[in-house]
C-alpha cells in the first residue's frame, strides 16, 4: 500500500492511498476530514471514519466497517519516516480482532496546499 498525505494542517487531513491485493487488483482510496470533526466517507472503501485526536497527537481514527463492526486505529511513522504503520482493533459480534496496515509513505504532497 502506498500513501500520500495531500494536506495536513492543525485543523484537517486529506490523504490518498493506493492498495494492490495479492490478486494484483488495485484500488484507490481517498479521505478528507477535520481533526475532531464529524465522520467522513473513505471514498473507494465505503466506510465512514473520523479523526478523534488533535493533529499534534498523531492520527487516531474511529469508524465502523460495514457488516463487521466499529474500529479504532492509531498510525505512526517508522523507518525514518519511510513507512507508516496503522494498528487497529475492530469489535465484531464474535469478539475483538486486531489488524495492521503497513504503508510506504512518500511524505507530504509537493502541492502548495500541503504545507502546514
């Protein structure tokens, strides 16, 4: 998975991710919302998510996976800022499950609107 942060200010975050699965099927996901704001749709995934922290605290996201249950995930940069790991928990009808998303992170977009 590859992630681009298009805009990240103290108020809002916008990102684009490209995911390729083991069958080589690629999909593009996009999301934009405010820190502490209302849920917004992750376009390409069909879920709603919201940032439940202040920008200085990192990227903590809460939402629900349709047909599975609510989730909470926390993301952090690793490997000198070359990767971003997101660890999450989803509460399903049969119990809590954990997951890990591992993104190649290319940093802030070169677009002028991406500046903090």
